[in-house]
């Protein structure tokens, strides 16, 4: 993962947080469905210590989709229902910034 | 369109530790010129294709090396990821058709092994979307893994079914002395290798390697006038794009850019899939090779593997990316060299090649005739 400059991070953060903003408010919460998934063993630089992790293409129902990680579970299947949550994504080196973004967890 | 190809040469692909980028360009360029009976002075322009040199060695664009090593001063570098080579061929053909040039050298090269394997893998990830996919820890292989799972689930295919294209490529590559991996694979060997991104295994993935390939295009007038030995013809080519993130696509199992690029190439050449006897598909991983065949119009969705089983020699006769190795910038031109050589040898009329950047964000299709 390349190092992000502060202006680039600021521009990106809005979209990275948008989905997870309503987490915990049951009235207007967003849910999604897993369209496909994989478990990444050969992780890119910056993600090695997280591997293996689950990546999924999540369909959000309004025609929108997103590729993101599915956390807090060992197994997923196509069709599983998920909800967004705000999580740490990676740390930008020893003295860099901590990046946050939207991941998903399975609704039981 | 009908552009004569009068010279072709490919270095062997593999871990070429004693050769640098300049050496590869020189070897491919000089030998292509030799095969055409030309000298550097005759060439009006050179189109180079390279994807990652700026990240690997820091030397970019590589076209400046063409002056140092070959003495050709008019040079351009095309950098469109995995599709670079095929696009350079199309652009060179356009230059000839415009009347600007008579002889154009097209040369693709990549020097992947100057980085450690994990560093090279990191560089190669630049071909997918950065904001959504790279940010969250996705890789080219993970995105293709999701496409693979969807493809297997939609068309009720097993993991072992998907392996057929890899096994076929390796079988064909056994007789290609330029291929990096000349050994047979079977389902058990593939299954016993480590996971890269489930369900994709290490032995499913083609390797990033070193190599350079070159062809020389020339105008029909110049070919006739100087009675050149024509090796083959470029009959049609197409380039098309689609959104890079999988989330912005209607279907996971169809790569629109390949279908659009193929339609353009078929239209320009005036021939159809049923005339074609030789296919170089983009088998970076099994599913990309299968979808590439389907979207070029050789089989219906879900029937790609059946098509390969019926025509094992027609698909990736060279060994494909899997057995030849994937010298990213060179691959599109390597496919052209292989097709031209094999059309003549096996008296086949037409051949087609496809390469795509990342998971299909850019796709290029070229059609060749004997």
C-alpha cells in the first residue's frame, strides 16, 4: 500500500466512513448481501499481519455494491446478510497515519 | 485493414538475471530487424510497451533506451498495464495507415525479477482500482478469486473443472522452447499448492517474469515494392475499457471490455469467430482465460471449458501466460509472434489474441492472418 498524503486522505475519508456512519441506529441502518467472496492468503504490503482475511463483494440493495472485508466471523457464504461497521484498515508505516474504513459483519 | 508483418522475434521468457532492460530491448529489436532484413536506419518509428519499469528499476519511459541501444530516435512508450503490448501494435498500425511511417518496430519488454517476488506482486497490484479495492487489501488475484467463485456457482462447475485450462496450457507449452515452465500439471498438483486467494491456488497463477518481444509492421506499398518476405498480416484490432472496480459492473462473469474490443477487431477484419483456428487467451488465472474465450465469441457463457476440451490445440498453443510466463509489457507482442509463427507452420488461416489490464479495465484484441 502506498503512503497517502494528508490531502488525499481527507478527500477519501468521506466515502470511507459514509456507509458505517449509521451503525447502531436500527431505524436507518444499511444492510447488504454477499454476492461473492474470497479468503486472501497472499496479502499485499501493509496487510501481511492480517492474512488470511475475508474479502467480499457486497450488494447494498439500492443497485450499489462495494468490495470490502468481512470481519468477526470464520466462514461466510454467498447470500449471507451483512451490515457495515467502522474498522481500522491499516497503519501507514511506523510513523504514518492510521487509516479507517467501512468493513462488514454478518448479521446473525 | 491488412498490415504486413515482416519481422518477429521473442527472447525466451523466464528469470533472466544476467540481462537488464537495455539488453532485452537490444536482443529483441536487433533480431526482429535481422529477420526483416532491415537496419535501424530504415525504421521510421518505434513503439515500446512496458507496464512497470518506473516502479521496478526507476528507468521510465523505456523508449529512451531504444536510441541508446538500437539507434532509433523516434520512440514512444505505451504503458497500459497488461494490455500495453497489444495496444502498441494497434497504435503502430494506425501510424502506418495514416501514411506517416513505412516501417514501424513494435517492442515490448518487462524486467520483473529485479524485485523480490513479494515486491513485484505489490507493484503489479497497481492494475486494479485504488480507492476501493487496494485500500481495503484486495489484489488482482483476490478480485479474480471472487469472479471465479461466482462463475463456479452460476454455472455449477467444480474447482477441478476450472483447472482444465491450466493443465491444457502447460501441456501445450511443453513443446515451446521459449516458454518459462515446460512441465505438465495435473489436478492433484494444482490442488496441493498453497492458496493465494481461495479458490485460486499458487499453481493457477501465471508468473511475472522477464522477457522482450518485437514485431515489425510495414505499409503494403513498401512490402510490395521491396519484395519483403511477409510473415503474416495484422487484420484487425480493438481496444475497449470498462470500470475497474468489480462493484461498478453489472455482471461479474462477463468482461464487457473484451467483448467490445473483440467486436471492433472483428468489424475491422471482416472475419468472425468461426473462421479463427488459433486463440491466445488471457490466462493470468484460469477464470480470466475462460471468460476471455467466451467474451471473444467462441463459446456461450459457462461453456468456455467445454470449448477448450473440444479444441485443446487451438487454445493457447504456445502455452499461454501460464506456461510461457507473463512479462507484462511484452506479453501482447509475444502472443503476436507466437500466432504468426504457428499460423504458417500449421497452415491455419486466422488467429486472435487477447490481453487485459487488471481485472479487465482495459482489454485489447488483435486478429492476425497468414
